[in-house]
C-alpha cells in the first residue's frame, strides 16, 4: 500500500507545479508573480526563511520583494541591498549559478545576513538566480535550520522550473516596459522636431535641441560642441547653462578642445560612432577615457556625432558629474537629437537635398549599418535578419550554402519566430532552368504562390511540407552555381513590392561580401594553423639533432600531435617497424577520447594486416569509413561506428623501404578539405624522410663505432706481433751464423725476409694507424704476378686448378692451350718474364690482385682454369669494358689492363651491384654488406684512390672477368 501513496503524492506535486507554472504564464503583475512564487515555495518546500529580490543591473542593486520569516517580520525582506565585490549575493548575480552555504551564520561573505541567521537559527542556505538566457533578473534565498544545503534531483528540478518560468515572465515584462519607454521617447523627439520646424535661426534650434535633451536624459549638463576645421578644435556653441556662446567670447579658452588632445575621441566621432563613458564602462581605450573625463571635468559622458555629407560638424554631449550607466534609450535619444541637428545645421537650400538622399537610402543604409557594425558573423546575421524580417513582414530568414561534395544546399543560418522550429532538411541542387534564372537575375526572384508556381520545383515538396507558401530568393554570389543564397519565406500567399525586393537584393549582396570575408578569414585561420603545425613539426624534428637529451619516441609522438592538430583528430597513431621486421610497434601520438584508441595488448602483423597493406599499395594517402575496415582490423582498432580513417605509409621514394604507417581517426560528420589532407600528406612525408635520415645516421654511427673498435683491436694486435717478431729476430741474430754453407745461405735468406717483413710492419704501424697512406714505388708486372701466384699456390693444389698468364712478352691467343701458357699448374713461376713495370702503392695493389685471385679460386669449379690477360693501353684510346686481344707493341701505351677470367657461378644481382657500386637504399639488405662481395667493393674503391680501375662483368660464353687497370711506369720515370 506504500507505493500507491507515493504515486498519489508525486501526482499532487506535478499538479501543483503545473498550476503555479500556468499562473505565472498568465500573470503580468510583478507583485502577483512574486506572491505566487512565495506561496508555492512555502507550500512545497520546507524552508523557514524565503527571500526574493529583483536585480537592477544598471545600479547593481537588489530590491527585496518579500518572502517569509518565522516571526512574520517583513521589514528587512523589502530592503535595498547594494552589491559589493566579493559579496556572496553578487557572486550569484554575476555567475548566474546556484550557490549553497552549509551554515549561513558563519559565512563571512554574507555579513548582512549574520544577524538574521542567528536570530532565526538559520544554517543550511541555498541562493538561486532568477535568470532568462544570459541575463540575471533577481535571486531567491532559501534558509533552513538544518546544516547543509543539498537538494534532491526531483526537488531541484521543480524549483528550477518555477524560477525559470518566473525569469521568463519577468524578462517579458521588462522588455515590455523598455518598449513602452522607447515609444515614449518618440514623443519628445517628435515634439523637438516640430519645434525645430518652426524656428528659423540655427542657434534657436540648437537651444531647443539642448533643452529637450537635457530634460529627457537629466544629466548634469548638456552641450553642443562645434568643430572648426581651420584650427582643428571643438568649441562649446550651446549649453543648457549658457544660452549662447560666441566663439570669440572670453570663455572660449576654457570651453575649447583641440583635436590633438582628443585624437581617439575625434576619430570615433568622425566615423559616426556614439561615444559612451559610464560606470566602469567605456567605448574608448582606458587611458584616453581618463584623459577625456579630466579634460571635461565630468565622470560620465554620452556623445553623439553631428555629421553632414560624411563630414563631422560637431557633437551633442550629455555630461554627468557622477558615475552613470547610460541606457539604450538615452543613447537612442541623444543619437536621434544629433541626427536632427545634422538636418537643420546646413543652409535651407541644402536641407531638401539631404532629406531626399536620406529618404532614398535610409532603409538600405540601416541594413548595411546593421551588417557592418558587428564582428561576429552569427550576431551580424541575427541583427540583419531581425531588421529584414521586421521590414518585410516575413516569417523566416534563411541563408543557404552550396556543398559541392554533397551536391545540395545546406542551411548555414536560420531565423524564425520562437514558436517555430528550424529546418533540419537540405535542399537539392537547382534544376538547370532555375539556375539560369538566378544567374540572369538582378533582383530578388519572387514566388507569390508556391503551391502553383513551378519554379524551384525540386524544392517545393520540402518547403510546402514545412509550411512555406511564398518566398523571395536572392543570389549572394555570381558563380555558375551560386554558392550562397538568401531566402525570405512566409506562411501565407503574398507578394512584395519592388522596393522590398530591391532592399532584399541589396542586403543579399552585402551578406555575400560578409560570407566571402568570413570564408577567407576561416581559410586564412586554417592556413595559419597549418603553417604553425609545419613550423612546430619542423622545430620538433630539428630537436632530434641532440639525440642524447631528446627521446626520439617522444619526438614522434609530438610530431603526430602536430599532424593531428590540422584536422583536430581525437586519435593519431603510428605503426612503426624496421626493415626485415614482421610485427609493427604502436606509437601513440594523440588519444583524446576514450572511444578512440588501440587495444593495449594488440600485436599487429605487417604482412597480415590489411590496413597496412592497403597503405603500402597506395602511392599517396587513403581515406576510409569504418564499414570499409575488415573485422580483423576492428579487433585492435577501437573506434566508434561513425568514424572515418586516414592512413598513409611513411614512404620517401619508390626505391626506399617503407618503415611505418600513420593512422588518423576522426568523427565521420567532420569534413576533411583537400588543402588540409595535402598539408598532412606533406608533413607525413617529411616525417618519413626524418625517420629515414635518423635510421641511416644510427646505422652509420653504429658501423663506424664497430669499425673503430675493430681497427683499434687489430692495430694493437699487430703492434704486439711486430714487437714479438722484432724480439725473436734479435735473438736469432744473437745466436750467430751456422757453419754449414747451405744452411748459412738459407739462414741469410730467412733473415732478410724477416727483416723486410718487420720493416714493412713498422712502416705500416707508423703511417697507417687511422688512415691509409698511399706510397709510390715501382715493380715489374712479372714480379708482382709471381708473388701473387705464390700466395695462392695451396688453393690451386687443393682445387686442382689450371692457371695461365697471357701477354707477357708473347702473343695473346684466347684459345691457346694450357701448355702454351706462361704459367701452368705445377710449372715454376720463374718462367714469367716481362719488362713492364707498374707504379703506385705496390703492397695495396698486390693485396687487390690477391683478393681477385682468391675469389676466382673459390668460385671456380674443381679442375677448372683461371686465365690472367695482360695488355698495354694507350692513354689516348678509350677504355673498353670488354676483353679484346691486341698487340702490345705500341710504345705510347701508359697503362696496363690486367684481366682475370674464370668459369664459375656468379649472381647477376651481384654483378649489377658491383657495376653500380652504389646502394639504392642504405636500410635495405644487400649482397655488398657481407664478404666476399664486401671485399670486392672495398677493392674497387681502393683502386679508385690509387688511380686505377676495377670492374666486373661476364662474357657471352659465361666466363667471369675481373678487369683491373693499373698505371705503367713511363720511359722518363
């Protein structure tokens, strides 16, 4: 039985709430509204103290309107409270948010309520604003004997509904009063206008204008200042305290003000801007405001310019000795009187001309002024729509913008009555005939009866369904398909006059200018944002030069943040890997929303992940919707169903390895412009180049470090070997020479060889510690080849290889048999005879030849044959890369071509890389990274430093050729 009772109680609360809301809506009297609200609060809420006050925003004062107290003493509930900075009540008025106090008796920010709280034992208190939109109209104070101030959700909801309705009704009453007051200000203006019409003297007219203004505004004094162009100063021509002032009178010095002293004030008036200086408010800069008030010896000022034919004639000023907030009515009246003075100031012959011009241009100038007087686009359109709808008596003011991607018109701004909903649909692109109609039009296109008129046919169903029966359409731009359209609609069939259509046309052209300006502004803002992202990203990447202090992963994350900032994406990640790896590393750059992210335990395979493969297969970037992703991708990518994905590989050029993929995710309703996407693609490309440069740098640094360690180690070991060898040789010398003659000869030979080896090791240790030393010596090619062949004699025997030398003092015959060769397997090397000698670093050349012979031995088949071909080359003849048998009898030849040929297997890719001697991608694996190819590349580069040349190629009969070009010793050497 408990539940039905609760339902009945809740129903009673709802009925009571409905009754009080209905009462508030139907009541106009403020006192009745307050009493109704107090009665409801007393009936529905258990509070011993209730106080309602209305807020006077001009004077910053609260006026008590009553309430309830335990002792029924109402005197202090109707008191006036002046708000001061730091006051608890002022905080609620300014912030317009409820504020709770656990114990009002101890609250230092509400000193005036201490006695009341102590008297009635009030502790828990809540203060709520009575507001409408962004305007505070008053407040309600509720006090309880209980400590604390919490309200339940249902209680708070009912309370806020009642106060919201009360605020709306109070706001309507205040607006109604202001409208009445504005209407009452028309009567003094009309009366002044009538007086001006009867007066013939300008000073009399000025006196009448000053007296009427002073009477209506009630300032300390009212003056008319006149501007003298010759001296560029203002002088007081008329005042309510002085009927007439002559410019040559003795008081002129005190009343005059130069433009130099009042520059900002003068320029504001010159552009027809009313100057308002009141209590803590000013339309001028703060430092100049104080200077102007000091010059006029006042504390508040309201000045309206008097302008005729765009020239400043003077200004009407109302001055107050006390701080004052000028109302809109004061401004409008002063501005209106200044306008009347500008009409009577010129001569009688000019009066009619000005009147005619103002009548012709009054309406359009008001609209233009309404557009250009605001900076915010929405505010500008709001003011413009309000004026246009009031002038034309229309229902809706619509601004349409064409979307080329969706190929439809969308509402960028709408203005309609409060009891009408905004349009939520879009309008299809215009038919060709309708587009041509707008293209040719020079005024608004009128549709008096949309039910019968077939123009704008594809718009009719949507407009008719939403209550539109007549409309005016104006193009704001002049493209083939107008990018912006202004539409005025009405709910009944009606027509508009030509003047009204011309007015709307003028407004539409002004709006077109404003829209284009804001588009340019937005574009410029986006470009600046992109430029800042570029600058920041480049700055971040340049920080990587100090790799010790800056973490590279942090740099990547920061760079991703800058890339994502261009689109404002909530998620930006990088899937990174090194060449040869199979799994991608996840580097998170931006993760601003819990709905967007990567699962922490995700393992992403480079080959199996479709998103990565799609990015690798695309030259540029790729944009996808969630529906395009595979289920396997959604397992590690946590994003909402209404999302869009941008993916791009970290690619530099087609020849280089890709080292990662950048992934951006955004809400699907956001539009990505081509300009932003292009900027992002450029930044990602820069990031890819930076990553590649850092990877190459790390690779080179690591390789250099390893080579330095290896060189140090081998050099120190060689020093130790040289030391031991020298010591052993000294001990051999100390033992003496053997007595046997044959042993003595061999002993002497071995000592010479050891001495020579020790001397060469000493020279190398001295001259070639950290760099190669190029020496210059000569040696006959015969001796060089003998020594080289002796070093590989064991290889020849093990693999049963035949080796022949050709071209040393005998004709070259490529088809000769091994028996005709200068050297055959098992034949002594002393049979090689030649007078040719080469010049250069013999030790290094001998090592290169040895490396080539070792390579030939290792690649030759067992029992195969190796041929060494020698021939002179003339310096004037081009160097051929293919072997040819020519005579060596020309004495002008200055270089030796030494070719080593053998039958063996060699990879075509290796030959290509040896021929190019350059790697396309330093990060990709290559045959040149490991021996023996690495040794051959080193020999190639070394021969270039020695002034020679080394090439590798394959003959048509599949023989492999190692071609070495060496300098020969000339006759004059």
